[in-house]
C-alpha cells in the first residue's frame, strides 16, 4: 500500500529519497510489546516504550504515512469535539479541567517530539486556529464558550474577533465573527510521521512496513500473543492496536472497527495563488474552521489554498466530494473561481459514538487507542504514549478518554446509511442557518 496522491506527497518529494524504514517482516521475532499501526499513535507508543527501555516492534500494513497520518489536514489543535462547558455540565468541573489539560498536553506532545527528533521538515508553526461563525447564533455560542473557558478554567488563549477582523484576516465576507484559539498550529503531516519513524529507527526501533497483521491469537507462556504476517511472526507479551479508522484492513484488527463510525474526509489544494490573492487571503497563516455542522476548514500551504471537509456520501477515489469542496471554496472565496485545483485526495476519520477518543484495554494482553474525531495530530501524539503506559500496567489520568473493554457502536451494521441520513439533515440545517 502507498500513500494517497496529495499535496503532502508532492511536497515530500520522490519516495526513494525518504529514509527507509526497512523491508517487510520476513522472519519470526519476539518482543515485549508489539504495535499494530505505524501512524502517530503507534509511533508515539514506540517512543514512550523506547524511553522506558522496553523493546517493541511496529508493524504496518502499508508504508509510513500511507494512512490518516499522512493524509490529514495538518492541523494541531487543543480541543475535542465536545466543548469544555458541555463536558463540565455532563461530568463536572474537575473532569472538564482534566480534559482541558489533556487537550493542551496534545499540542505540547507534538512540540516535544518535533524538537527531540529535529523534524524541521514538518514545518510546525504555532499560529493558532480561528473558528469562523457563519451566523450570529453560532457566533454567540462560540463567544459563550470562550467566556466560560476564561472564567471557569482560567484559560485566556481563546479571544473573540469581530466580523471586520475575521474578514480582514481570512479575505472572505462569509463570516460574522469568530474565536481565535491561540494554542494551536499547523504542520506538514506526512513529514511529521516520517520524521518520527526515521528518528525512532535511528535510535534502534524496529518498524516493518508492508506487513499487515493477518491474525492474532494467544500462545502459552510470557510471550502470550502471536501475530502473523504473510512472511513472519511476532510473539509479544503485550499488543497495542493503533489502526483507528483503518482497522478493517485485516481480520486481526477488524473487531476494533465496531468501536468507530469511519467518516470520509476530503481535501483539495489549488495551484499557487497569484501574488495579489496570496497577500489577501488568510494573512496570519493560521488554520481556519467554520461553525456549520458539515464543517469546512481551510489554510494556506506552499502558497496554495488548502480546503477540506467531511464527505459522508463519497468513497475513496470518487471525485463528487472533491467537486463539492471546490464549489464550497468558491462560495466563501469568489476570487478563487478561476484558480485551478491541482490536488484532491481523501481518507477516513475515526468517529466515535460519544465524540471522544478512546484508549483502554480490550483484554489483559491488548491495549487500543482510536477515535480522534478529526483532531488526531495532537491527540494521537499524546494518547499513543498513554497507551504504552497502559500496556505496561501503569494508570495514567485519562478522564473521559479511558475505556474498559470494547464498546461497539449500537446497530453498527447500519452505520453507513445512518451517517448519510444525519449528514443530509445537517446540510439542510446548515442551509437554513439553524
């Protein structure tokens, strides 16, 4: 498997120029912890184990960065889909404080990994993220959230912007105001995941690409789990499953698919913008999201407009969702009507029933970490390390993210038509301005 054609792939250069992670697994090995999946989660877990002096082996079905870690929008955010006021209302203020800390710890995890492995090519910029309100009602809602976070949590990193400020910064007249979250940034996601893998290999980590785990079963003794690939096996004491929305690739990890509702996310990138447009659009170089239920997001990369959003109706390889993204982009930025789209790609996001990531044990030998709900760069970089701690018997403070055992999505077989119905209804509400 190779990573999807994308702007990230083009910016990373020819595949043969990258640091090789090695050939597929072709022999039988023994390790303390086997990690299935070499995205941010699996590599962060390997990093945490390596720091503790614990041996691990990482297996991936494709090449480093071929999945979500190399296809996402490259937004490093300090948030969950559930707002902190809602978390406090449902679960109490102390829980909201812990969740708030975890959200910001995710950004710190990215910063620390980039510094430690000197991943300058990832071009991480701590620029903040601006949430743009499409109606006055939406603006009041996000202003209220910012006020609550400031007064209840003592966090002054969220500030309100007026219509004029948002128009000046974005170059679009489509918004009535917004809220800036300062503790956020942007990154080149494929360079980040490759940089992590290369740094770990330089320190002696074993990472095997093109090695899908075909089955996992129990074995006697300390090395109590046997993982089989097409050409080799790994016997391990503990296993960390870090396959997220791509858990359905093999029977070995398919049970974890039932924890998720995979949702297609698509992106387009334009040709390099003319100088006058480049100087007008998104002048602060942040990431930007909107408040519609079927949210779109955008940023500038390499002098281009990058525009993305959820696409519940399309499948990978189909262009209908990409065409819809172009129409949405031009609706917000009419000046881009004559600008050519050069890249379009998609991938899957792991959504959960409660809109929060999940990390826990499915049994005494297996730890899982999944369901980032579209905010995985920072959360996966953090929670992969917590998954490693769980695998070693430690008990990190995870608040609402901790889960005992697997809890499949109800009526999981109906997830695809259900997502389409909900998405269609959301589009109607967005069109009505509700």
